């Protein structure tokens, strides 16, 4: 796994991802190697290292608006939103996993 899969592959189209929703600043797509029946990743399009690096909280608001929209679109009632930081981050680019086994 590269340090920043999202900037290095997903956002520059080196790897094609299956997009679910896209706004001006946020992209939601299906995880390329899902660990759950439903496994979505939601990221800011501009690079942010992790939650500790967020300056303007508007991006977090936009991310969660996208998460809510995606959950509604896919009719997800039971789901988890996970954000990892530091050593728990597989990719060093802020991202939120939306997972469900439903
Ligand atoms: Zn990045």
C-alpha cells in the first residue's frame, strides 16, 4: 500500500474507482479492496494528511453531507463511519470508511 493511495492513484485516475457521489471538494467511491459487503471511502479531493491537519471544518461538514447522501442513496440503515489517524492510517490522506454488512 503506497503512502497516499488517493493522491497517487485514485484522484489522478491512475486507478479507476467506481464513484458513487462527487461534490466540488469531496469524492465517495467503492473501496478497491473491500473488507465488507458495503465498503465506501469518502475523501477530500485536495490533500489533507488526517483529522489533526484539518484547518477549515467546512470540509468535514461537506464530507459528512456526502456520507449522509450516500447512505440514503444506497438505502443503508445500519452502517459505520470510521476514520483512522496516525499509525492506524493505511493511507496518509484524510479518509472516512463507510462500512456495512447489510
Ligand atoms: Zn493525498
